[in-house]
């Protein structure tokens, strides 16, 4: 469900950003507003990022090979990390550069196309329309995220989600909406006050916003790339399932690792009794594995090792 919802949110964002980018470039061509150029490039970066997420999702579906025995699920994390880099460079840094470039022009007294153009109203109309379209994209991301976040707060969902698509789209859509608001304020105040520095300020605000969002994404995706284990509640499910039978004393050691957004590796050492035969131990291990799979279906790779419980064994 998380994968399907993520794909739906990505496609919705891709369609919205493609249409918005075209209208923003037209508005920039007519008025020369730097906020519009920064926002247009921002939308292009977002659309490219959504393509990257879709490509990553497709590549992650490849079957496991001897070289990659646990499959390609973590490819989705790689592409999500690339998204953060694209957002930082093409989106954030370009907007900051454009703000500096526009500041130099305004400071030098060059003619300002936005304030002198007969098409001054076009950026305002485009930004209002873009806010409406982007709101629908964000609404789709929120609805799909609500289905899988299981009561977690939004910040917890972004930090703890193992499927990267929904958190990425959520942050991108929020950043896009805020960027549009900054651009609207910058362009609107420039027109009202006849002061082009407002346009510069709006462009700079967009750049700072995108850099901050890109850094947040990079931190979260790098954590997933390094490897994250199961959440505390899922660890408790594993422990309870493993020891539910009378033939397992306790879990001596437990390690978990996500090999993909919906694939969890579980490795554990289980305590067995000294009076159990080899056949009984094998049955105990198989029973524990079945219970873990039933309690946590995302546990795709389970490796259990029997051992004597040294802590409970009588002293010789």
C-alpha cells in the first residue's frame, strides 16, 4: 500500500509541476521577474525529481541476483538521495544565484522589466493558479500518507518512514507551496511599492527554503542508505513472536535491518534447552520463524540460530 500510494503521489506531483513550470517560464519571458525564473527552475527540478523517484521505484523491482542476494529495494533510497542533491543544486543554489544576479542589476540601476512591462499582472495570475494546482498535489500526498503513517505525527512520519517517496513528495510539495507564497509576496510587493528589491528578497527566500528542505532530505535518506533497523514496536512484536512457544527460552541477541522499504532482515540467536534433541531444536526454530513472519509480514529474510542460554544454565 505504501508503494502504491507513493507512486500515486509522485505522478500527481509530476503532472502538476510540469504544467506549472511551463506557465512560470512564460511569465518570466513576459516580465523578467527573477522570482518567476527561480520558481520555474524549482518546478523543473521538482518534475525531474519525480521522474527520478519513478525510475528508482521501477529499478527496485528487479529480482535478487547472486551479486545482490537481498534484492534491489534500497535503490529507492539512492534515487531519493539524488533528489536531495538536485533540489539543493538546481533548485536552491540557482535561486540564490539568481537573487544575487538580480540584486546586482537593481543596485546598478538597470531597467526593471517587471515594473515596466504591460504584462505585470501575468506573474500574479500564474502564481495564484500555481498555488491552486500545487495544493491539489499536496492534498494527494497528505491523503496517501495518512493511510500509512498510523497515528504518527508528521515530523515522526518523515523521520521514520522506510518508503522514501511519500516523505520526499510531502516535503517537496510543502516547499513548492511556500516558495510560491514567497514569490507572490515578492512580486506583489514589488508592484505595489515600485521597488524591485522585493522581487530579489522573494527569490532569495525561495533559495534558502529549498536548501533547507534539501538538507533535511539528505539527512533522512543518508540514514536509510546507511541502514536502519526496525522500530521499537516492531522489535517487540519480533521478540514476543519468537518466544511465544514453550520450546524457546528467550532471545539472546537480535539484529534487524531494512534491505528495502518493505523488506526487513531479522537475525537472532534463540535460547533452547539442553535436553532438547536436534529434531526438537529444528522444530522450535521453524516455529519461531513462522510466528515472526505472521506477526510482521515485512520480515522477508529471517535467520535464526539456536544456542544454549548461558545465563540460565546451571554452574558446573
